[in-house]
């Protein structure tokens, strides 16, 4: 697989603030799969994997016309009802099809899923007929072809059933199995490294002072990577020293296809992630017109893409979902996606200023969208409270109860 260009994240001259839609479009056109292809992945190992090539059906589904109900298969044509047909000996069952041909004007017992016997083209339900002395008396209405599933009506032989870039789910596995596909080509799992930084940050379980905080970002982002179906590489925590950050990024470049960092991506004295990426890689600091968020470092470090997320947990979460999730999908071989959103009435008031898009932690109750009481990007309780995001575009807006707003459930990001 071709690696990304070192300058793939470069911004055009003079660009300062980047609208959300423009930033997403830049990522979409500049990224491509960076993982190799594994041939002949067996069906039981496919869940969560991404198809590397189109899949075509080796046989039809259903392979033969069969009955949708228990009843009787009729050999027509039948011009009027009520009528009487002679029953032939035998029956057609799902595991034991009738081997003969049914003469015109005759009928045969058939069970659900059984192959439609030669000579018949219609199946009537048990309750629509009566059997007496080897004769079938049809009393109800009759529609030619009723209760018959035609061969290939779902899938024809050689139909394309799944496209390259599809992330396999249990329902996709059902489709593959139904036509006998045993092996497919799939992309190798994307290896995503997660690195947190900061002298004030300590791992859970460590002793902390009043000025230190526990690391919420690395466990959160690690869980996100795992839930999205990628292979997690824990790169640990780096102190605010250039040599520590550089060593961690070097480990990541050796082991990972993509590195996610949190913190240290602005232009402050102790923002060593951005300094290291500028000194030893090719970095572009995208100032995204989004709240929470804004600084998003996109870089190539020793041929490995790096997404530098903000340090505040809410901003890190929002940027990881809105920018990281579709970018990771594309790098992993899947299709670029825009999360499915729903216009729903607001159950809150807000006077939004122009200039930046805003992502509000939100959830739906009684058919209305409510948002978390505080917009502070350090309020981690709002993450657990929320079930999705309300996205407000960069224009000024006056939101009142009942105003339609765009709600994006977390499930739309693959969670």
C-alpha cells in the first residue's frame, strides 16, 4: 500500500481558520488506505474487518424456487375457483425434494422451504383448501405464483453482493454465508497508537498532588479505537520534554499505522508535541472553526500520520469523533463517511454567535433534544451523560424550544 505524502496535510498559503466542512473535505481527498491486504480471510474471522475487494455470488439465493408456506403446490393452469385437483403420492419437504413431475390438474403436499416440484407454479395455504378422498378442493381465492420464492429473486449468480471498503458486520456475514462464500480478501487491521502528554497528567493508580490530574484521555481514546474495530497500540504517557515526546513518537512510527496524541498541540512553551512534529516531521496546525476543539495538529512523522488532539477531554472526544473517526476509516480501507444525523426539536435555548461550528453534548428524551448544562470542555461528566452531539453550523442562530437542530447519535460514528 502506498504511504501518505509527507505534505498531505499542508494548508494552502494564507489559510487561517478552516471551517469544519472544509477540513473534513481536505481529509477525505488527501487520505487513502495505508494498510496491506490479507488474502483468503475465512468467514468466521471476518466480523469487523474491511473488505479489500468486491465480492460476487458464486451461486444464486435462493438456488431453487421454494415454498414460503406449508400447503399444496398446484399444477395449473387453473381458470376458476372453487375447483378440485387430484393429489399425487408423495410430498416435497425442505430436506427431501419431490423428484418427479406433477401432471397438469394435480397437486402435491409441500412444506415451507421445500423446492417447488416440476410442473407446479403456485402454492395454496392449508386453510384455503380441503382434502377429501385424495382430492384437493380449493375454495379460496387463487393468484398464480402465490407463496413461491423464485430462484435467484434475492441474489443471482455472479451478482456483486458486497463492495470493497465495506466493514463486515454479522448481517454481511449472513449474506456471504447464504451463497457459500468461505474466504475473502480483507485489509489488515489498522494499528492505532494512543499517546498522552503533560507533566500534570498521571495514570490512574498513581499518586497525585493537588496540581496533578488523572489521565482521562488515553483510556477514553483507547476504548474508542478498540470499539471502532482497530488494533490498539498503547504508547503510554510522555512528559513535557522534547526527548520524551520524540521517543514516544518514534515507538509509534515503528509499531503503528496512525498515532493519536492528546495535549501539547498548540503554540505554548510546553506544547512539545507540536514542536517535535515541526522539528522532526511535516506538521500543519489546522485551526478548525469548531467549539470545543480548534487546534488540530495533522502531521507525518517518519512516514506515519499523526493526529494531535486537544488536551481537554471534551475537545479531544469531539475532535476524535468528528475528524478522527472518518479519517481512521479511510486509512483502514473503509469508505469515508459522514455520520447520519437527524433533525429533531430542541428542548433548550441558546443564542449562538457566528464564526465557529459548535458541538454540544446531547441526548434525546421524549422526542426532543436536550443538551448538557455546561459547555466547559473539561466537564467529563457531560460525556457520560450524553448520547450524541448537536452540531450547530458557523452561522448565528437563536435556538428556542421546538427549533429543529441536527442531532448526531454516537452510533452514527460506529459506536
